[in-house]
């Protein structure tokens, strides 16, 4: 493990020199005069090409703010789920730039059959490193430490979530504000998993980091200090009630919408991932930083490749995260048999891990009330708030105060203010502007929120 990089997925060695720069002319936001009247013209755009070692290069578009030393906002495009949305993205960037006063750096990551996961993750991290090295400079070209924002939708929202969760280390330049709209934070979609009564769910094949169910609050008095044997006896004494059928998911209710139908999302997933195992990578499905997957892959009996792997229960959390991610970078399996995806119990994970200097940024999560990804946004908000409250309470009051209901409520209110959830009517996509007449107001709200959070005096 000593040969692995200490910063996860860091490929900064590719940045041997600043790439040549070329200037792009200004362009109009959209052909519709009404749309042009909603947002200002795009700022001056500079384009740079960043080499990816021997794997081609990526392009970063830099939309400069007119002010000196503005904050930096990283924008990640929506990705291939919504094709042919270049003009819509120009409008989004114009609205973000005018309302935030920030310099926008759009990282054009690659995501296609020729560049499946984890290439998009590597591209975003490579672009992030380039931004730290080249844009965070004072008037004398000296490096400065700054707080950055990140923003994205759909696949871009997924990558923005991963970047915000992993590049938030205190004491250095970091992501301190994240806005994601309809993010895809779990590529294990609901229709992949059979409906199984909770009492009949099997355990995951590998031991988890905690014994707490995924939907249980780690700060609750029940989950801390309770003897598992006593809890089992109490559970047996409780009267058994017939299980209620689970309510329909947003995936089921709104799967046939015209903007992002679930058939399109599932089809794009099959294109963007080489094999089903890659769905479970925490960097691809960032909700898995907070809980274990809701499903597991069952391999044919003659496929002993994974059964022969040594158990990783003795490894620390950061090493296991690296191992899991780097396994997804390997060549596809040569086995012809396709594993079966089955539902299993999910357990809570503690993130950020204890002993690290990671501190979660402020969040602005938006989703449409009729979006098939609505439930994912709700769960992400819940998990982020839970982690912020836990980390703040632990760092300021200590573990012993977790049982104090008043202290718990105070820090839960603090976490609610640090992770804002905005529900909008319809599907709520920024890049589907014909179907979302309020997209400009939504983006401008995000920009104003970023401007407030990224103020130099806001630490």
C-alpha cells in the first residue's frame, strides 16, 4: 500500500507545465431574445487544454469575472444524459457568473463509451489540480490558499458531490460550498433490486464499518451505549405487526417523464460503466460514503475470482476506499457470466472518518418534485446533515454530550442551515429550459448563495 498516492486519485504529476492558452470569442447565450433578456452576456472566456498523461487531454473553459481576485466556482456539465445542451449551458454559466461575481471554471470531463468510469472522476480531479495550481494566484503570481465552490447537474452533480466530499481538507485550498441539482449519487437504481421484506433481507457479504442500520441516526441514544443483546431481547418482546408495503419511489412514479426518463438513465449507465461492480465504487456513487450499498452482486458458483480475495476488515477506512476505487480502474473481467444484483441490508458509515482533517462544505441541493432522482437528493441531504451535525457536536462538545437531547437538537439545526434543500416544481433541470421556465431564477439563487458563502471573511 506504500506505493499508493496519499491523496486519493491525485494525478498532478501530469501537470509538468502550464499549457498554452488561446482566447475564445464571446458568444450569445441563446437564440431566443426572451432568454437573452433573462441573463447577462457571458464573460470573457479563456480555453486551456490540460494533458492527461498518455490518455489525451481535457479542456477547461475559464469565464473571467470583471473584478480583481474573485472567488473560483467550478462548473461540471450535466454529461451525456442530456445531449446537445451547449447553448443551455452558456445560459447557466452566464446566470451563475452574474449572480455570484465569481470566475467560472468549466471542467469538460470525458464520459462516453470510449471514456467510461473512472475516467470522468480522474478528469475532474486533474482539472481541479490544474485550477489550484494556475488560478489561485495573487497579483504577484504567488500561490494563495482559497475556498472554492463546485456546481453540477446529473452526472456533473454526481462528480461535484464526490469532489466536495473528498477535497474539503482544512489547512489548504478546498471545496467549501457545493451546489448540485438532480445529482445521480447512487447508480444502483431502484428497479435493479427486487422487493424483499425488511425482516428477510440478507446481510452484506463483507463486514461493514458499523453495526447501525443505514436509516438510523448514529447520534441517537439508542445507537450509542445500547447492548446489542438487550436490544435483541427488547425487539422480541415488541408486538409484531404485519409489514406495510413500501410506498412507491420517485423512480417508479416519474420514470416516464419526457426530460430524463428512467430508461435513458439506465441506458446511459450501461454505456458509462464497464461492469456492474463499478456502480458500487464510492467515488462513482458518492452516497456510499455514508452508507453501504442497498444491494450486492451474486456471482456464479464457478466464478471464484472475488471469493479468493483476502478479507479487508483489518484495513483502515482510507486504505479500503483506495482499494475499492483502484479495482474499478482495472480491465473488465473476462468472465462471460453476468452477476445477479440482489437486495441486502445497508449499514451506516461514518464520514468523514475520525482522525482526518476533512470537514464537509456547505450544501445547496436542488431537485424537482417530479424527478425520478428526487429520492436520491432527499437521501443525500439527510446524510450530509447527519454527518455535519455529528462532526460539529463531536468536535465542540465531545461524544459524551451526544445523549443530551438539547445539544443534539441545536447541532441538527446548525446542520440544516449548512445543507439547504430546494424543491422545485416539475423535474427541475437547468439544462431543460423549455420545460423549466424558472431555471434562470433557480440558477441565480444558487449564484447568490455561492457569493455569500465564498466571501473572504466567511471561514
